[in-house]
C-alpha cells in the first residue's frame, strides 16, 4: 500500500522474522492502555505479532503468529500454522492443531487431528480406526517432506471431537493445550 513501509525484524536464516510497519495511517495505540501500546509501537514502528518474510518483488508473506511459535532446544523456530496448512490438505483431516509435546528437556513436534468421519465412511467403509490411523499417519509423513527435517511431525493424536473455537471459528490453541495438560 502506498505510504506503508514494512520490514522484517531480526530475520532468521530463512529470512523470516516479525513483520513491522510504519505509516501515517497506522493506529496511534490502544485506547487508555499505554502499556499495551508500548509493547506494539516502538520508535514509530508497529510490531504486528506476525512472523513472515518479504520476497524480492516486495510481496509480504505471513508464516505464523509470534505467540504461537514453537521454539526447540536448539533454538530453531517452528510456525505451527505453516505445518497445519499442509496437514489440513489431507482429505481425511477435518482440521488439526500442531504443538510441541514436552519430552525430557525438549519438545516433540506433534499434531492433534480431528478426522473427517464422512470422508472416512465413504472411502473406507469397512475399515477400523487402527487402519484409518495408519493411513492418516502415512499421509502426515508425506507432508513432512515439504518442510525441513526439524519441522517433521513425530507424534499424532486422532480425535472425532470438535476443537474449542473462538467466535471467528479459530481454534483456541491454548485451551486445547490445556485440555491435553500441556500448559
């Protein structure tokens, strides 16, 4: 947009960092909340809370939310939305949630999948859940090939239960983690 200056703050080796913006039309701050304003506006730059990158043509790509980032022991950052997008393309998956499962002193990248009962009934009417789980796991492993090895899903939980949602139909990530006793 004209008059909007954007840049990537502290990009990693892939060029991904927090997207920040500066423009005369950006918000002045949060109403009567100086502390929250100071968290997101610094030196005239608005810190969006989104991670992303800007390509050589100036197009901005959002890869995930800062607050959802999974940080491994080795410092590698994983943006769950990127992986969720790949897994949600699997026909047997209705929706999913990627998270870091604590194990010893690190995290195991994991996914909780709500499977699509209608698709399963149509495609595999005589299959049991163990067979369905095996097929879904194989498809998840195929999506692993789309990302660097440190972003591979290594654990899967299957459910037919709906995820808790916001009024805008987004999964309540932290509530779901709490249900699994992970935070």
